[in-house]
C-alpha cells in the first residue's frame, strides 16, 4: 500500500513536471545561428491580407517574390488583428514562432524588449530618406530597428461638405470650441427627441483611437520623458472632457447611436455631419454611397486645438529572433516593404502607404484620404512606446466609456487608468 | 502480448479445471483487453485534457512570461493580483447574474415547452425542430442576427417600440440594458437542448400513473406538480448541472454581441476576462489563476446541485 502511494506520488509529480515543461517549452526567444543563405521554407503571419481578395493580392506578390528568390518558399498564415495576439503567443510558446510577423505599431516594444524580434539590418539614415521620420519611429526600440512599415492606419476628421454647405458653414472646425459649436448646430432630432443626425460622431471609431488624437491636439502626451504615463495631464483631461461635453452637454451624439458591425457608417448614411474616423472609412463610403465621393461631398480635417494632430497606427514587418532562416526572412521583409508589394497591400485595404515615394502613385492620387494623410504626416502621433503597452491599451475603452456615460469625471477616470498603467509598467 | 496470452492458454489447458482461478484468469485477460481498447481514449484524455489541466494549475502558481519564455515560482501572487482587480471581481458578479437568470428561467420555459410538445398535436416534429434549431445554429451567426434586431435606430425591437411611441434604448451600448439583452439571447438559444432532454424524460414517465390520476379526478396542474415534476427530478438535475456549467463558460454570444466586455465593462464575464488576460495582456499565469477560480466555482456549484437535486443513484 505504501509502495503504491509512493508510486502514485511519483507519477503525479512526473505528470506535473511534464505538463509544465510541455507548456513552457517555447523557451526564451534567443538568437539563432541560422543560415546566411536566403533559402529554405519560411512562415509568414499576416493580419492585413484578409478574405479572398487579400489572399489573392498576397499570392500575386509572393509569386513575384518567388521569381526573385526561387530558393525561398513562403508558407502563409492569414489572420486578422483581432486574432493576432493568439497566433503570436501560441506560436512563440509552442517553440515555433513565425519567421516573418506583420504586426501593429504598439507591438514592437513589447516583443523587442523580451527578445522575440531580430534586429533588422537597416541604416536609420537611409530609412529617414525613404520614410517620414514619424513613420519610422514606431519600428525602433532602444535605438535599434525591429520593424519596417508597410502601411499606415491614420485617424483624423471627416466631414460632409454638402451638410456643412446647407448650414452655411464654410470650413471644418479648427479648434475644440468650433468642433463643439458646429456639432451642436448640425445635430438633428425628430419630434420625439430621437437623434436622427449626429452633429459630430465620436463613437464610430475605436474610442481610444478617438481620444488619443484629441489629447495630442490639445498638447498632451502619452508618456513623460522618463517613460511614465502622462495621459492624466490637464491636456488629456481636457480632451476627454471635450468628448464628454459632446455627448452629455451638447448632446451632439447619443451614446449607442452607432453600433459598429450592425449598421453602416453614419457619415455615409447622412446620419452624421462629421466624425473622427479612419482613412479607410473612405473605402466604406465608396461601397455604401459612391456618389458622395463622385460628387466630392466628403472632406477631411486635422483635429486641432493647441496644435494639429493625427493618429498614426500601421503595420510593420518584423523577423523573429528564433527564425532558423533569418536571411530568407529578412529578404521577405525587404520585399514586402518595397514599393510594389506595399502599394498592393495598401490598395486592397484603402490604407496610407508608408514610403514617401508612393505619394505620387496613381493609387494615392485617386485616394483623397491617403493624400490627406501623407500630406500631414509631420503632425502624426503614434501610440505604444513602452513594453507594457499591450497590457495598458485595453483599459482605455472602459475608462472613456465611464466618462461618456457620466459615471466618472475625466480626471478620476484618467487617474485610475494611469494607476493601472503604472502597475503594469512596474510588473515588467 | 501474444506470447503471454499463448503461455497462459497452454498452462490453463494442462491443469485440471479449477473454476474460481480460471474465472480470475479470464478476468485478467479481459482487463488487459479492456486496457488495450481503452488506451487510445486514455492517451487522448491524458494528452489533451489531463496535461493542460495540470499545467493550468501549475502555471497559476508561477510567473510565466510567454514571450520571453521564462517561468518563476510566484506562490499565491497571481491569486492576490486577480482578486485585487475590480474588473475580474465584476466579471464574477456578472457571471453569477447571467447564470441566475439564464439557468432557472430557461429551465422553466423548457419544461413547459416539453410538456406542450409531448401532446398529440399536428406538425409536432416541426415544432420540436423549430425549438431545437437555435441550439444547433452557430452562436456567432445567432448573435449577429440578434445584434441587428437590437440595433438602436434601425433594429426590430426599437421599431416595434417606436410604433407604440416608446424611444427604445441602445440595447447593446447602454450599460443598463446590455446584460439583459445578452441574457435574453442566451435563454432563447439554450431552451432547445433543455427541452429535448425534458421531452425524453417525459416519454419515460409511465402512462398508467396519469391514468390512475385521471380516475382519481386530478386536474391538469395537479398531475403536473404531483407526477410530472417529481419524476423529472433526475432530468432536472442533469439539465441544471449542464446548464450551469454552460452558463459559467458563456463566451461566444457575449463576445459577439458586446465586444470588449460591453459598455463600461457591463457585460464582461469570467471567460472573457480569462481570454483578455491571456491574449490581451499576455499574462498567462494570471489567466490560469482565473481559470482555477472558475473551476472552483463550477466544482462547488456542482456539489451543491447534487445535494439539492439528488444523487446519480436516484435517477435510474
């Protein structure tokens, strides 16, 4: 009996150890010796070539890559930004990370800080010639280049020129006071008080990505110079107060007026006069109401108060530090970020090319939102910046919502948010 | 294995038959065969369920950095961390509220529907299929359709409310209405399976009990409360446990109807928080600790359910 119990204990211990080893077998993302030859089979994880159309675009580009590098075979795993973290973490934990990973602006510091990304052999001076400085910055961590930009996702103001003209408003708002005033003026409710047109739509865009450009426009910053959270500064509080005023005081929009996924874009439907939106909302308008673009009824404006500001996200190509084929992986990164491939990627998503040289391309000339964004990149600001960003960013939405619902005042909500961010940074 | 069996067989044949020992040998052979046949599923269970469960419990007491690949002993730190998190505590409360409203309400509706569908009525199979349909339809597809119905400006509900002069709420964006909306969808979706189980149980109730009750002049409600419900006790226990586990593990409809935990985290539930902690914050150890807490909840509720409703032995 004693012997049996001992055997059981040993068996349980072995199972526990085996399970922990099996789970944690991903191991640190250290460097690999790898090959110096650009050859072999490499794996690519992409969140930007979604659906059948996206797949077709990428396959065409990979055919061209194969012609240039006949010894390299690329296996593609298609995903979306919503599933990107799951794919990245499980591949790293499973000990088989993707060789080339396309990821967002905020992903670089967390992954680079933990040694999961390989440094790219890029000269920063050369990069400064190919890209706007603001575009390169998100791919750099502690002075080293870990990601090269393929495309930019920008957020700025969009407005309906026809609705503005009907109301006799000559120009879009140039500061917060005008934004509120025009919003109030263009808001329409029916006899029962039901909102039929929002004067300004701040809810159709991701709330964090609406708040941040407002904060930057108000002169605020995400971080202090020593990397501590600064998004409870008076400027940040002022930006959140503006959002609260639009919803709670001016009633230029009702919370819940838009329901992403269930209805189309209010601006395209004439249910909003202006909005804080994404450059690829132009693509949605083109699908829902193409006449608005044909008749030049959509205009763009920088969000401004203390300074003009535009939110700049984007997708960067990176190489895993554990790639067994680093030379091949880097060759693919170079290919995906060159003019031809990145132009194709941008065109299928309605995004903004990162390369300066593409500002003259037919695509950009045809796309006024992309033109507007490229012309204003000097006023672009990016989120991220610290290794704990992916933990911090998820808390913004609930904090902003609590203010827009009148549950908390902006200072309180942002102070609590900063406290959580400080805890996440301290945890490392 | 073959040679062992042959040896045993030859040895048995050379001796005088001794029934008890032979029975034992036969039992040993059967056991070996049984182990052999069970091996694939046992290996499957150990590899795909056993190891992850053990790993979850193990990692809950560590600080595992999934990106860096480092593991350090953390003791109870993860449990302290999650219980200091207001949103996790809120998600526990939401899960309890969700379970409280979905399980008993759906069970009550399912019993009534099962009794109605146990009658001899026209198009019975069609009715049964219709009630079961939500269960076999993809949750995401169902949630998307309901999302359209809940849409505040153009959705069906507010359209109907508008006809009677009521400005309907922004169902899924209003923190006061988001959880009731999710509960409504979940009740509707969950009725089918419960109804089916109750229907099967109803058909096992001896008909002569009802005949005897008829002879005694019992009314319909009296027969329902004195015969039907007591004899549905085993089925009720089964439905209760399964529904409760389902309710505590709700994810799909909440995630699709109210992404990111709903307005101001008003619909965040335990499973969503586990998902968010693991893949939003990359804190696998804290997510494992949350999973252990969820497991503890289910274990306790299952034990309570058994005490309240009866033991397995009662049911057959």
